[in-house]
């Protein structure tokens, strides 16, 4: 009888211990108390997916630091004067990850601005020969649309003259880029090579200038690094054409032009 009582007591103890462990593992946290109404002196809460616009390099650095804290894939800041293109640039392990994801990695049909995965980001001397940034447009080629739709403002000669440069900056360097080509192209033209060899790069530059709707008075050659902004277009009614802006990197001490000089080529529109 004594053995039976001992066995019963041990069994009861095991059951109680098991119940206690189960309770600890499965209990839910108490619901948090409702937040107090902020006073007028309290700082506003940061909104998810906020986009801080930047007017100069100091503000770009501040915005870059903020965006990197939100997403470690942030590598640069892109600003096209006269547009709302004033955002961080992301980079992933391929060119598909950010195709439909925004700066916070959330689904977004307009995606974000992202750097080709084969490009190198960093100081000006570390950049690839061709720094390629992709972005969506609104499938109407509307220059007032979202994201890279606003690149279509370059089709207006007055805007193109007033916008001779683009800013693509990193934490290491402020960088100004002078536009030398604005063109439509079929994807058969391989303009998205990050580090082409001399002969290929030379041919790429010549073809871009030949296709450009403006003949810019800008010299660009093998010693230069270029920035390529690429988006889709519905102009030809297919998925095989793109609208592209190309610009060359200006030197650290080189003064940025205040306007662009070019001759219009209506046959390339």
C-alpha cells in the first residue's frame, strides 16, 4: 500500500510540473495599456516607409543614415532635380528581389529604385564603370506619374536644358553626373553591363549618343564612369523597349553646368 501511495504522489508531482511548464510556455502576454495621448511637446512618431527628401549632400547623408537603419540594403541616394525622384537606392543579390518591393521590403507594385546587383557601390573610385539604377513607371509614360515615370520630363527640351545634371551619392562621396544621352531602345542593345571591356564600353557610349533624342555638347569616353537610369515604356506597345537616361561622373573639383547645351533630334523621338 505504501508503494502505491508513493507512486501516486510521484505521478501527481510529475503532472503538476508538466502543467506548470505548459502554462508558462503557452500563456499570452497581457494586452498593453492604451498609449497615452502625446502632449504637444512630444516628438511625432516616425511613419513606416517614410521618405525623407534631401536638398543637399548633408541632408542626403542624414537621410542615408536613417534609411540604412531601416534597411541595410540601402546603398545610395538618387536625386533628379525638377522631379520627385529624391530617394534611397537599394541593392540585393539579384535584380528581382526589389522589383515589387519598396524601401521597407513590403510589396509595392511600384517597387523602389534599385542598383543592378552586379554594380559596385561606394566611393567614386570604387563604383563600377556603369552604375545602373532601375525603377518602375506608371505604364502610361506620364511625366507626372510615380517613380521613374518622371524621367519622361526629359522629353521636354526646356526641362532637359534646365536639368543638366543628376545626383547619385553614397555615404562615401557626393557625386554629380552630367547628362549626355536621353533615348528609347530595344532591350537588344546591351546598355546594362556594369563593367564592360573598353571596346564594348566605347560601342555602348557611341550607340547611346546615336539613339539620343538630343545631341548633347558633352564629351564622354573610356576614362569616364557613367550613370544609367532605366525604366519601361509603353511607346512601342510591347515589353521589349526601355527609356534611358545616361550621365557621366563629374570630377570632385569640376563645376557642374547650370544648363545643358544640345541640338534636338526629332527623328529619335
